[in-house]
C-alpha cells in the first residue's frame, strides 16, 4: 500500500475495504473470529442461580444474628421496609456487563426508586446499550485551547462529581511554548488571566484506549470497553482495589476516597447506569464521554461547553464525521503512543 | 472418622497449650491483643469515613498497606528455603526450623490477606471475587492470579505441617510419600507467589519505575534474605524462651542462605542504580525522587538511605565467616537486614512508583495515624497467630502434647 | 514426571494466551479497526435533529461538504439595514451631528488599516448585503464567504470540521457554527480572561 510510505499518519478512506485478515496478512488462526466467551464468562452465563443461593445462605446467617430487623420487622413502615429490600437486592445483584436486559431494567428501577425514597425527587436513568456502527473518538486542537476551563466546570456539573474534594476528570496543562510537551514543568492548576503569553494549553482526561491497560488488570471485570469504544465502570461491582488507577498511564481515573457530596439541587437527574449516576465511597470513576449524552447523539458536556472549538467528538466509523476529517487531514498525534494503549483521543494543531 | 477424632483432640490440646504459659507469655499475648483491638478500632474509623482516613490520594493511590503486603509475600515465600533442604535432602539440621518457617509463612500470608482487605475501598463487595458467584478476571488480571496463588500457598502451608503434626501427635512417623509431593509443589509455589506479586507491578507500562525486568528476580533475592533473617531471629527467641532445641549449626546454615541472598540482592541493586543513573531518561525520574528528592520534595530520602546503609553494612558483615559465626552479631545483622528490606520493598518500592504522577506532578505521601495503627494491628495479629502456631507446634514436637486414646 | 506436568501446564497457558491475543488484536491499531469497520452509508438510527430544533438554519454546500449553519439575518438586531440606510452614508452623517452615531461601539480591530476598513466587507451601494473583494454580492447568511477570501486555511479546516464548533450533537445532520457565531467580525480575536475555576484541593495535595 502506497499509503504506508507517508511520513505522517493519515486515514485514506478510499482504501477502506472490509478485510477478514489482520494487517499483517495472517488470517485468523486456531481461534474463531466470532466473539467467544472465555471460560469464566461461560460460567457466568448461569450466575443467578448460584448468587441466589449465596443470597439465601447469607440471609440465613443474618436472620440468625437478628440483623435484618429493618427488613422483617412488623413495626417499621412500608417505606423503610422497601428501602431495606432495595439495599438487599442491590447488594446481591450481578455484574452489569453480564446482566440480561430485564435485570438491567430492574436495577435501574431500584436505583431510581431508592433516590425517590431518599430525597422525594425523581430522576431518569438510562441503561441504553451501544449503538451499532458507532465507535467514539475525540480530537483536541492544542492551537485553539485558551485555558478558560469552561470544560472542567461543565464536566463537574454534568457528571455529578464530588464537590467536597473537587474531583475533576479533565486536567488542563499550561505549557511553556519553548519547551514542547514538557508535562513535568507544566502547570495544571494555574489561576491567572489566560491565555498567558508564551504558553499553550493541553487538556487530558480518560482517553478511552482501544487497548486499555486498566481493563486488563481489574480483578473482577468491573471495568470494560463497550462496543462503541467507551471504557466504563460498574460502580456497584467495583471493589475499590485501585489497581486500574495504578495501571492507567494517563491519570484518567479517580477514586472516591470518601462519600461524594453533591447538593441535591445540583444533581444532574438525566443519568445513565454506566455514566453520571451518583457514586458511593470506595469506588472508581472516570470520564465516560458523557455516556448519558453521547449515546443519545449529543456531544459530551466538555465539547458543548468549550468556547474555542478546541474539542471535537464524533463517530470514527462515519466517513463524513468531523472527527474523521481531522484524522484524515490534520497531523494528529496521541500521548504516550509507545505504550501500545491505542487511545481514541487525538491531538492536532492548526 | 478417626482422623477427625485426632484432629478434635489436637485442637483441644492446642487450646489448652495456648492458654497456658508463664507470666511473660501472658503479657506478650495481652500486649498483642491490645494492639489488635486498637487496630480494629482504627479500622472501624476507616470503614466509616472511607479511605480518606488514610494518607493515600489520587496521586499516590497505594501506600502503607500495599507496601507491607508486598514485603510479607516475600517473607511467606522464604519458608520454602527451609522446606526444600529439610524434606528432600534429608538434612536433619533444618527439620526443627521448618515447622517454624511454615508457621511463619502461614502468619505472613494471613497478614498479606488482611493488608489487602484493609486496602479495599469496598471490603463488603469482596465476594465479587469468589469464582462461581462473582466474576474473576482470570487470566488477564495479575491480581486475580495473586489471589489464587496466595490462597493456594496458604492451603499448602497449612496442610503439610498439619499432616506432620498430626502424625507426631499420634507418635507416628510422617510418611514421605504423602508429604514429599506437597513439598515439591510448595517449592514451585513459593517462587510463584513472589513472581506473581512482582508481575503485579512489573506488568504496568504506566509506571516505568516498576516496569522493569529485574523486579521479579530482585523480589526473590530480597525475600530470601529477609525471610530467613526473620526465621533466625525467631529461632533465637524460641531457643531462649522454650525448651525447644535448635542447634547452632541450624542457625548457621540458615545464615548462609541469608548471606547469599543478600549478596545477590545487592548486586541487583547496583545493576538497577547503574541503569537509572548512568544514562538517565525521563523514566528515571522516580528513582531520582527516591534517592535524591525532586523539586525540594524529599520525604523518602531518610528512609531509603537508612535502608541502603543497613543493607550494605549487613551484607558486607555477613560475608565474613568470623563475624557471621558470632551468633550475637548475627542476630543484630539479621535485624538490620530485615528492616532494610522492609523499607526497600515497602516504602522504597510502592510509593516512588507513583511519584511523579503520569503528568509529572508530585504529591508526597505520609501515612496517617489511622493507617499506621491498622498496620500495627495487622502485624500484631500476625505475631499472635504465629505465637499460637509455634507454641502448639513445639509442644507436639517435644512430645508434651500427645494423643491419648480413650 | 514433574517436568512433564509443568511443560503441559505451560503449553496450556501459551494456548490460552495466544487465543486471547488473536481475539483481542484482530486489528493491530485502532486506526486499522476504523478503516476496516467504516460504514458505507449513514445507517445509524441516532440523529441530532431534536437538538437542532429551535435553531433556524441554512444549508452550506461547498466542495462536496454538506452541512447546516445557523441562519444569520434574523439574528441581526437592526436588519434590514436599509431601514435606516435609506440614503448615502455622507448624508446620514450630516443629519446626526449632535447625536451619538449609530454603530458607535464598533471599533475595527481586524488586520491593519491598510488591509481592511468598513468597505472591505460592506458596501454603501448595497447595505443589505456584504460584498467580496471583487465586488460580488454575498448574503449575510453566508458571511463565511467573506472571511474565507483571506482565511483560506481556516475555511478549509472549518468545512472539514477541524476548525469551529459543532452545535446540536455529534450525530448527523451536522450543524456547525459559522465564523461570526464565535468571532466578532470587527474584533475577531478571543479575549483574555480568568479561568472559570481553581482547584484548592490540588494545592493542598501537592503541598
């Protein structure tokens, strides 16, 4: 292919023909191309019976200890009974990745009901799956970013991040123009008029790697890559070991060191199970490309908030999308490409 | 049926054994219990507030707990150094030490598991890891491997000594055909637990300080220095306070193992330092931070230089037969080596892996009071378990407790 | 015996690993994947139409790029211009000697005075439209045509989607802001201002 002689990266759309072999010319070998479940997934096809048994055993123990007063007591009200029941069901639910649609609906119902019981307010929670023929990608124009941080604000509000510890998914690095991409000497917590002379700005967040090291290391598969390329976390399945955090080369992950605080009137009530629903203490979270928005066709909050147009989001598989034009026509690069993580987050300059 | 009866009797005897002792023993156990309770109290604070009660942050997301976990895996693995010659090479000298060593391994493993649980953000959700009812990310996650190998090792190290004790308890000779395969397995397994634990860090391309082919072998070398060093100290204490006979030759043989391992460890340290500082790249920044400090941030400097000085002095001194064969000096040197490796494999390995962060930012780590208390509590738990195991084991070995047919 | 067992175990491990490898690395890079899985036609069910509702749009069709931009004329406060500009500007100036001039707040900070003045884009002969350098008429709704005369690289990037900003959502149909939705044509540069937030916790963490 003549394109391989190019000195910079470009996507020639016309050569794109579906091929069965991988780029090296090897056709698929001993393993079939169809998505096969590995051994544990196969076992997990029948998880409910076993978990149900586990639930019953635990219930037996607890009743013996008299610890389920709240759920069994005759005196307590219907609401507190229901609350306890929801907590009980929630504790024993399975990994979202392996749930059937019916189970997904049930847990979403429980979570919305539980919020209603707690606050008297309603929220809408989606469990929408990935769309066919969609692979999300993101491009960031470092010539355009002025460092205003409107994206950070929008992200915090959209995704119900903890206000007390000022958790932020996005970091904007202020770099010296003469020093190139020198993260060591850059400042990601500046507070002065921007853009400062002789500086440029570069945003980082979760890059939704196509080969994500964080997913590999999770001992319980609480984090995984969805079909549309978004790396998500099941907050209720995460055990909080923080191995993924150590494995991420991009500082993309955040941990809830204590119970997150979001004032009730600031809570974004348009939620997705894998996205901005309220988290609890001791679990990981991170950017999900605003899954509650992007799966509905909208842009992530940061893209929408950016006043300079530095941020572009779109479907990498759509040859007419803006993101594809950027990949095809601009000199794009990614951070730490040598690590083989294949981020779906490209940088470019004018 | 009969085995069960013997076992029940053994447990009963063990209960009697561990509840009786002289005043020093009772004080020792009382102090340990107090520290354990204090640790548990602080753990309850941590459970209540979340891990914000510790000094860990998004920047340094593993701290004292994981440091101690890493170190103790090494201690547990080191039991094999005694198992191998004792059982297979019929080296009588070692046999007394082996029960102690395996008891130490069991205690260390339980401490490891306790440290991992203490480090979890959601310990109540740990059942998600149990195969069958949870989801286990095997073989992709090294942590999943680690859970398997640690629990497997724990199982092996409980069954083999238990079998031997049961036999001795009944006044029989243990059958080598029964325990030799187990011993073989445990030998490979011990190397496995430490390599897998090293791979846990080594496999992370995100952390150049850990992503280093020497990490696994160096874990082994340091473990085989620190573990037997601890065993020597423990044997010395047992010799002093009980009637259990441990000949000088046993201790001297173990000190040989310590010496060789410490020498190999030192060579590997030099190799690492050479690689980091002869042609430093931006991957060497963590090492610069660890050994010299970065941008005025120097929290680890006193620790690592203490560790290196102790390590070098102890290793050089151990190299000379004359010094090594003086038991009093040997105990001191073993203590020095133990502390040196505890720092090196703990603070000196885990914390600098996170500093500076992926984008070059430095946030230092200082453990909080809660964290230190929980850590002390878990160490006390380990000592408590080991004391119980050792006391029972010694009583059976000495024939003080035997199975009485009714 | 033991060695045989170990070898067999290793073989199984290798098999497992290699199998996993092929499943996961069907493509060497994400770019290979994009190229191979690109869709021929827009067959996604998602659409941005609901988000574009309420924005009056006009269609742009330039060099094979089809997309929408916000309609402009209805957004200009005093359009049509000819409602005031009924006579030549010189005459208007004479009428308003004591009063504040209309458009008093417009200060041109766009290129140098040698390159640009009011008449570069506006013409007194046709106040309701813009005009190009060669004096052909340009509709206010398509003001990008005025800008693109000089800013060719930006124009190219804007058409493709690398410059500017998308309104609505990522899903088709594409609705992009036009030049004047972000840049004031009279003072096109972005202003300096303070960042909207400062993280106090980070400071504590890095003390």
